C-alpha cells in the first residue's frame, strides 16, 4: 500500500482552488468606510459594503475569501488583524477554512477559542 505525498488542494467550490496569503501581515485591505467590490468578486448590482456595520464586514470577507482567484484580490480587500478578529464568525466553505487554517496557525487558534 502506498501513501500519497501530494499536497492537499483545498477547493472553495468545485474546480476553484482556495487562494491563501503567504502571511497575514501582507493583508492590508480597508478597515473602515464604504468598499465596493468588483463585479468578479460580487455579482450583485449593489456591491458596496459599509465596513462600520459588523455584518457587512463579515459578508464582504466571506465573499472575497470564497471568490478570489488571485492573491492581489485578497490583499486589496482583507485586513490581517481584522481577519484574525472575525475568523471564528465567518461562514466559509470547509475547503476555504481548512486551507487558511492549515497555513495560518493564528486562524486555527481563533476557531478553537470560539
């Protein structure tokens, strides 16, 4: 019996690999104000998210983490310290959560504390 040593590929959805930042410190997205996501990340006609509203911030993070296909999309809209703070509250596909927690111990610890 052979054991596979291929890296695990996590999927955000079928045929879409999860994009994960190398470090949380490289994530310097906005933390306040009104943020409008591009149509590629959020295909609703109302694409603005008011980050002063906690539920809107969560919703934006969930969409960006699920839909991003390039690291620059994550870097533009996600803030590292904010991500750690809200991580346990995010409603994410299992593959997205697993990929980020496998790379970033602080996120896994944030999930465990909840």
